[in-house]
């Protein structure tokens, strides 16, 4: 005959057994996750700290390819030893997201929220101060920029400025989408008679304004010197042959651009085994320019490449001639990028946007 005491002992034994099993399962899961994270982190330097540790199934979350350049025909990884943090770029809630922990002036929280932008000199690009900029924008912001153009069907055949006029040429087969220039539209948002008409594009105005401030801070220029952003899209096989971003190259006084910053909005990882194309190439750089190999930058979402189009005396730098190599024809990878051109003089005189700054 089973007594109440026997039932109590059996129940207690079962509860203890269940708890023991739970402890074993949790411990094994922890061991698996720790091992997976260690495996992911094993080659941090080679991956420039871009892996995300163990996934939910105990495996590595797919990691991004590290920053890469192509020098005289050979791929080269820019590991963390090349980069230094860009101290002038501060946290921005719209651009960097908000997990409820980070504050604008809290650098410790900022470091846990996102990867801080960093910059590296590209070996062989000294004549035009060619630099690689890492983590300038997040993948989410890259997607929003593309969506802004898709939403208003803003893509058109890319023009090329020659002799002071912008025309569509056979040397350029991509498509472009100019974004709204926020410096012009911010004051209109304060006007009740105009703000309602601008409601459909207010998000784009806000986004481009925050980006403009970030770039102005990074490059130490006034917002009024930053031209309207231009998105470009290259389908497989589409290209932009060699060209220069400075008007003086074409003998005109317009488009005097001392600096160019090209921000990549999509990934086109390449290697010696798989070459997806799509790089930005400077044939004259690298020391062996005559063979046509030069230096090329492999597109990596959120990163950018920065270079000078003229020197400190205003003299045109011929080494800044570059081209957009087409994404591999027959592939399914599309290259998206954003041109950021810094003008030699204010885009519009007597325009004060200081009261609209958010950081």
C-alpha cells in the first residue's frame, strides 16, 4: 500500500530529476554557444571585428567580408591595424538607432550600441589622399536611402557632365537618383502653407539632413558646401567609364569639387576565387599605372572611399580619374552607392541652416 509519505517522496524525486535535467541542458547550451563564439572570434583581426559571435543554433552568424581593395590585380584585406576611429562623428539617434541605453554624450554606451566609424589610408593612394571609411552608415540607413528613390520612382538614366552640360553618354550606363537637398527644404517645413505639400518627402528630408550633418562634421566643412546627394545603381554589366569629378578636368568652371566621398549602399564581396566586380577603380594609382591595374575598392555596405580631386593650391589631381567597374555580367548582384561631392564654394549664398542642426 502506497502512503502519502511515499507520494511526497516520489514527487520530490521527480521535481529534483527535472531540475537536474534542466541544469544539464542549460549548461550544454552555454558550452555550445561559448565554443561557437570562440570559433567566430578566432580570426577577429582578419575579419576586422565584423563577426557577430554564435547564432541561436550554436553556429556562427554569417559574417561580412572584411574591407578589401584590389592592388595591381591582387586582393588585399584592410584589417583593424589600418584603421583609426573618427572622433568627430558623434552618436545620432536617427542614423544609429536607439536601444534605450545610448545617449549622445555617453561614449561608453555608444561603443556598445554600434561600431564607430573609422578611417584608413589606402596604400598606394597617397597622391590623392585616398582613404577607406568604415561603418559610416548602418545597413538600415543604406536601405532607407534606396527605398526613398524607389518610393518616388526617382531613378533615371545617369547623365555625365561634359563641357558644362549634363547629357546621357554611352560611357555611362548606370541609373541615378538625386536626393532632396535638405538645406533648401528645411525652412519650408516651418511654413504651414508648404509643409503639408512636403509631408510625403519629410522622412527623406530628415534623413538627408542628418546625413549631411554627419558628413560635414567628418570632413570639417560647412553643410552649405555639400552638394545634393546622388544615388547610383549599377545592374550587372552596367558601368561608368573613366572620368573625373572636378569640372576643371573638362575645362569648365562648374562642379568645382575639391573632395569626393563615395558611400557604398550594397555589398559586392570579391576574392581571388569569386570576383563579383563592381569596384571603384583608380588606374593611375598603385605604382604600376601603365599596366592598367591600379587600385580598386571593393564595395562594402555602409563603408565609403574618400579622395581629393585637387591639391591645397587648387591644382587638379589627374590621378583622381576613376571608373565604376560593372558588377559581374550575368550575376544577380546590384551595386548601389551614393555620391557625396564637396563644392569649392557655397551651393547657395546667404543660406543659414545653423538653427536646424540636431547635433
